[in-house]
C-alpha cells in the first residue's frame, strides 16, 4: 500500500493514515481495542515524533513524543 488508507491487525488494532511501501508512514491515527488512540507521526511502522495520546481508561488526552516507537516525552 502506498498513499493514504486503513490497515487492521488481527488483534483489532487499526490505523488510518499514510503508508509508504506497505508501512505506516507520515501522519495517522492508530486505535487500539481498549479505546486508546495515538494521532501523530509514524515512520517505518513505528510511532515517531509528536503525537496526541488518548487514554480511554482515564478519559484524557495528552501531548507526547515518540522516538522509534519509544515514549520519550509526556
């Protein structure tokens, strides 16, 4: 897949946003089965850069930053 689209994984997680060569890339939103959402930048299938994280269990949203799929700033 290349461009914009949606991908769903077997566990129910889904992603809407950009793709390059079948990998999540650019701006998008990943939604998890528990209701958590991450909207921000993705690079090579990993969360990378500034993002908004919505924690469904806490009903709150926070600005965060990821580097190579690791949360580095809350």
